């Protein structure tokens, strides 16, 4: 799936990115995908200008962008090295988006699901306690969207992401809302692994509607339990897809 879906969900600017951003994205994708491994030196400035047919200024600006995201470290007289993943700004929108286009990374998906399991059930509980009529209407609309788009893999995933975004926003906590990117990245990566056949989408809709109904009924305990059940089912399906290579 294209990372553009992630940017659309985040409602990022649609204008054509500058040349430094384009080069940074190309290098960033390769780093996230592991094509350029951690600890290795990237090509020197001259090689990169020839490869991407841009000026040295563009290359320098692109490198600065990736340094800011924690992916690169520039050392005078040594070169530009890829930093360990532990030092990347993993919450950065571009870093999260680049994982969508990269080959699935089991450890990364596992960690994202950990975060979702830690926060989303509680968000559903708070949504049941705090949701405005407008927020409830948004969650219900997302459920309807999932039902309408169940015949399409990509459109269904987007509708699914909008459902979880609506629940997070209904909790009325700015810190949770700021976590939307984690949810999008986790969904866009994991669902294309577990729901590659659109015929499987139908079974997911009732679970989401149950969560909505619990929130609409202001039953926070049930909303939390159902959301936890929903996420644990997604984790189970990822375990089946990856086999023993996916941590429990």
C-alpha cells in the first residue's frame, strides 16, 4: 500500500514537495526498509548528486531533514552514517509513513500493536464518558463507511482507520489525538497482511459496530473491553500470518 494513504489520513499538504524533501523521502524509505542498513555510511555527496541529478545544496538540505528525524548522523571527515533505530524519531509522520511502503517489519508492527493495546481501550472508555453528539455521529459514519467499503481492501482499511481516529477524538484528550499517526501506520501495515482478501472484511464490521454501540450507550467498561478484544483479535491474526516469528 502506498504511503500516500497515510498522508491523506493525516490530511498533510498535497502540494508538490520540494526537491530536498523528495530526496529525503527516497533516502528515508531505503533506510526504513533496511536497504541502507543501520550503522553503514550512505553514498557521499558527489555520488548522491549524480544519482538524483540535483545540486549539492539539495543533497545537504535532504540530509539535514533526515538528521532532524534521527535517521542520520553527520561526522566531518568520516561521512554520513545511518543511526540505530533506537535513535530514530519513530513518532515522526514521515518515518511512520515510510514503514507503510517498506516490507513488513515484525518487530515494528509488534511494538505498534503494544502501543495500540495500551491506549485504545482506555480511549474507548473515555469516549463513552465524554463523546459529544457530533463525535458519536462521526464514529457511526465510520462504521457505515466500513460496511459500504467492505468489498475493497484499500478503501476498507481507510474506513477502519477513520473509525479508530473518531474514537480517539471522541475521548477529547489532545495527547491521544496526537497518536493518530501510530494508529494509521499500524492499520495500514497490519491490515494488508491480515485482510488481503476483501471477503474477510465483513467479519470485522460487527465488532466495530459493537464498540460504537457501547460508546453510544455510555457504557465505558464495555467499550474498553470490546476494544481490547478487537485489538487482541488483530494481534492473533498477525501471529497466524507471521507464525512463530511474531511475538505474543
